[in-house]
C-alpha cells in the first residue's frame, strides 16, 4: 500500500490511499506512501457516512499509527521544499497544500471529539529513532517543530501565484490547531493545555515579527484570485473539488474549505469576490495577540480550590506569560516615520514595520466588520505610535464616519461591536487636539442620516448627535448602564473643546437632559409610592426599595454628568457656541425643577448665570416685529463678544480615561472565537466550553431572574471588562455578576 505509483491513479487506488491513512497499519515516515498520499489529485467526493467513518477510524487508530504526527512532519518538509524550489514547482506547492488540508480535517475532528483536554488523542509524541528522523531537532517538541515551520513560511514566503493558495491553507490549519481554546473554560487556568498555541508563543522574535507583519500586510493588500482557480495548474486536470470536501461540509463540520473549492471564492465569470486570505489573516492575528498562557506563582493546587475564597486566592496567585505576538503588535512602527529613530534611540530588536497610512485607510474601509473593529481597538489601546498617528491625521473622518454610521445602525450590530467602537472613541477623546480637530472638519452631507438633512455639519457636531442618539436607543431598548456611561464619558471629554456646535446638536444635548430628568422624576415618584405602600402594609421588603434607590442613584449620576457637559461648554467655550446658548435659553424651564437639588445646584448656578446675562440682553433689545430664531441668534452672537464670564464658578474639567481591566482575556478570548465562528468556522457545539453555545437561552434565563426584562442585558458574555477613571475616582462596571457600581463624584 505504501508503494503506490506516482502515475495517474484510479479512484480505487486513491480511496485505498486514504483508507490506508486512516487504517490500523502504521507507515514509516520514510515510506513512499506519504509522497503518494500527498500527490493525490483529490478529485473524488465521498458520501457523508463514508467520510464520517473515515474520521472515526482515524481517531481510533492514530494512537497506534502516529499518522497525524507523521503527516505534520511531512507538511513542514513540504513547506521547505516549496520555499527552496527554484522554479516555483507546482508539485511542491500541491503537496504542501494537500498536507495542510488533510491535517486540518483530521486534526479538527480529533479536537472536537476529544475526551481529555491534555490532548493525548493527538498522539504528537513520536519515535525519534525511526529512520528518516535522524535530523529531527532533539530539543524540540513536535508541535514546536510544526509551528516553527508553518509560521516561518507564513512570515517569509511572498504571497503571489502558487503561494497564495498555500498561505490560505496554512491559515486554515492555524485556526484549526488553535481551536483547542474552544474546549477550555472562559477563564484561562494553569491546567489548560493548548499544544500548538503554546508552541507558537515560544517562537523566536524574528519569526513572531515577520508573522505579525505578514498578517497585517495581507489585511491591508487583500490579495484576490485574478482567475478561476480551477484552471490553475496546481490543481487536478478537471479542476473538481477535493475528495475530502464532504469532510469539510458535513462529517467533520469544518467549513474552512481549501482555497480550491472555487465556488466559495469565484463566481461563474471567474472573478474573485472578497479576500478570504485577508479575512483569515486577521482572524489568526486576533487569536494570537489575545492568547494568555496562565501559570501559577505559588504552590496552591488547583484540585484543592473547593471554596469560592480558595478559587479567588488561586486567581490572585496566577500570572500570565508575556504574549510575543501582542508585544510585536504594540511595538509596531510606521515605515515612513519612527520617532525613536529621529531621537537616536532606534530599536535594536526586531520590530514590525508597517505602512500606517495604508493600515489607517484599510481600517476605515472595513470597520463594518467586527474583526476590523477589534484590530483598531487593539492598535489604539496598545500601540502608542499608531494612536499618535491617528491623532495627527487631518482626515479623521476616514475612521470616524464608518464608526458613526455603525453606531447609527446600532440595532443591526452586536453589543460587543458597539462597546468596542465606543471605547475607541473614548480613547481618542482623551486627546485635546482630537477634540479640537473634529469640530474644524466640515462634512458636506451625511447621506445615511435619515431623521434630518445634515449639510455643512462639523464632524464634532455629528459625533454629539450620534452619541446622544445611541444613549436614547440604549435607554429604550438595551438598558445597558455601561453603554450610557461610555457615551457620556466621551461627550464630557469633548465638552471643553466644542467649537460652533450645530443648532441640531445643541438641541439634542438639552433634550438629553430633559429626557433623563423625566426618567429621574418618574423613578423618584415611584420610589416614594413604594415606600409609602410598604410602610402602610407593614411589609418588610427592603429589596424593592434598595433596587429603586440604586436606579435612582444611577440616573442622578447621569444627570450630573450631562450638567457637567453643558457647564463645561458654557465655561470654557461659550463665545464659540451661540447655538448652545440658544438651546439652553429655549428650554430653560427643564432646569428649573433641579435648581435647588443638592447634587446639581452648584452646576446650575453657572447655567443660570449665563441665562440671566443673555435674558437681560434680550429684554434690552428694541425689536420691530416678532422674534425669530435668526434674530435671537444674532442677539446672542452680538453679546457673546461682551461676555466676560463674571460670576462663573470654575470647576475641574470632568475628564474620563480608559484603562483595560486586569484580566481582559476573560472577555477577549471568547469574543475573538465568536468572531471566528461568525466568519464560517464551525465547531461541534457539544465540545465548546469557552462560552455558552445557546446564548439566547442563557440571556432569557438571566433576564427572567432580573425581573422579566428581556432587553436588560446588552451582552451576556461581557465579563468584568472595563474601568473608567475620572477625577482620580474609579467607575467600575462588572457585568459578570450583573452588579453596576458607580462612584462618579
């Protein structure tokens, strides 16, 4: 069986080769069998039950045959041949593609159906004294050897011609190999084993930086098939899909089919659609940069942590290895400019060099995709150079307009995507130059905004409008407190730098205070009614009163932040914002009920100082005919010149900063794998422990616990995620326990 000829085979001989691979007879690694297997044209299609039977047989026999380990070694050897082939041999590429694809299929089936999460079923140990393995590195594990070979090829081999198909297959293999994470719990533990991911983290820095650079360049350049792949000489003569296609579509439940499954990539005309290589490159990068390897720093035993206190102690006693891929992304530099080079502090270590301009533009084009949003977050949160590059761009609308449009259509997006976008805006809004620039950038029109015609509106005004609209949507639909706080934090950071806020944005800002004040008043009345009822009925039900007190306290904080925002505009930017003055004067009655409120009175004193000044100027005007909006505005503009701010109290500016929580992996690892699944990679639901598979059932269950409000949670999977910081006081939002604690003042 191992001496199959290299001449064209019949279907019977092809099936025999695959049957031998999954069978009980072990073939030595030096056997001709492996060349014969990898030279298969893979033009057959098996029925579903036969493919499933093949996967099951392989899983049973691999422990004895070690065929998976041997195939992976041959994969690395094929990659070396492909790189060294002087003439770009199609045979070398074809064998490497086949090795990668066959390994992916059976590796995935084994991972999905494992019973032990130490992965003995993979049988990655191999007899190194076997003939043909004389040169196998003695100090390396098999998984390290495999990942080194694959990552080296991805990072160094150019993406063109034949190699494009091989790059795609290797990225598919990477996703399959790293999918062991789906079988672990949501919180990384020291006992977790991820053979291929752990091996990737141990690679040399030059391999790591080359891989990060290549994956990002794939995302930027988005290589496409310029032809109908079935006509390419790398494939079989008749160009039909592979024999294991059924494994991909049915039995093994993997939909990351090989690139030569042309119907996924090209239409009948042969024109390529999208860039699967770019999509998979980004997915692999996100999995790599967000992985955390947990280690114990003391002798606490996992098996002894039976109580919650001991579990907490165990969490506190754990630490994480540095992630070299994350560090490489965070230390990436622009190919056009590096401040360290200019200052004479050039980096001696390997550094990822990228065209930031192209990366910025590509991100702006694809921010409708959640993976691109998460990449942008990872860059602005972790890479100081890229953040500074974004802040000095004069065309900030390249990034901000897609963000605004996505927030405008929030009901069509996932809550996590909305969170990421708001955090990105919060990070950007921490910079005063950003806040000044967005008000100077004028948009000719905003075609996707349907409620009102927006012409010659500043980008800053549009941001105010969209953020307030997001708050309104959240208040009526999602009722997520963190989302409220984040929106208000961005507005607060922007407030002192507002310049010529539009009339519509100014009206929406005052209307926001009005809406929150009505909610506050209603809650206060309900609370009083409940307290009276409890007292009159002599019922001891403190929980109801406590819940209403908490909600009332939250709305009190929201109202104060909005007043701080209005106060900051009037204190620091009044002469530049006549429309804000007009909106406050037009709706001044909404502030009256809170004039003597102990939490608001000091802020309202400033607002009423402004109102008194401009109301008196209005009374002094001798007017012919009726007042009009334009006439009122003109009076305001004229008197802004004489405004000196007398009687105004100067408060410390309310400034929010973003700090990532100490265990972000509890959120990001499940989130990244949800994105992988959403992009076409399917996995046996019964084997997934990383997050609840039936998320809607879990969400409804939690909402029933919280009183039947089905929209009460924006994201069931958001776990203990973020800190906001203002005036040295932390605002801690913890959604894992569904406890929201706000200490704003």
